[in-house]
C-alpha cells in the first residue's frame, strides 16, 4: 500500500512539474509573470527544505543519503543537482518532447507491475533518482 501511495505522490509532483514546464514554454508574458509570482516562492522554499535535509553533518556526511553501512560524503547527489540547475543553469542538457513524454509514461506505472521495483520505490528514498533513468540533469547517485 505504501508503494502505491508513494507512486501517486510522485506522479502528482511530476505532473505539477510538467505543467509548470508547459506553461514556461507556451504561456504569454502576462501569464508567465503571474505564474512566476505564485510559483517561484514555493519552488525556492521547496529547494531550501530539501537542501536543508541534505546539509552535511559534523563529519561531512549527508545524513539523508547515508545509511548505517554506507556513508555518503558531501556534496551528495541532491546538492550536485541543485548546483547544476540553480547555479550552472544553462549548462544542463535540455530534454526533448519525446524524452519528456517517455518519462511521463514511465511515471504513471504502478510500482512492481511489469518490472522489478526500483530501490527508490521500495525504500521511499531519493525518489528523484531512479537507477533505470538518468537523474535530473544527468547526475547519478
């Protein structure tokens, strides 16, 4: 049941991001200003909350990415992706419409149906990184 709920949650987030991307690509200037004023503060707060969860501890390990048996040194993949998209910006590869459609279709699948469940689906960790597809911006965990 948790896997299905997790997949529903992830699908809702992916669909919201798809909608915002579509607006950015197709909306008129006045609509873009309206969307930017309402969505940019929400997106920046979301990034801040996620990055705060991945702040390195006193040993330089990411507490969210690390496990009891494997420590993940900072900067973890979340910080690397944040830097790539928020600082490096234009250096990130652009997705084609076909790639976006393929990813949308893959996200609509129920976990475990027709394929093995990924670690993100079974553990609930790092839903943005799926070993079956490149991570956001091509950064792998």
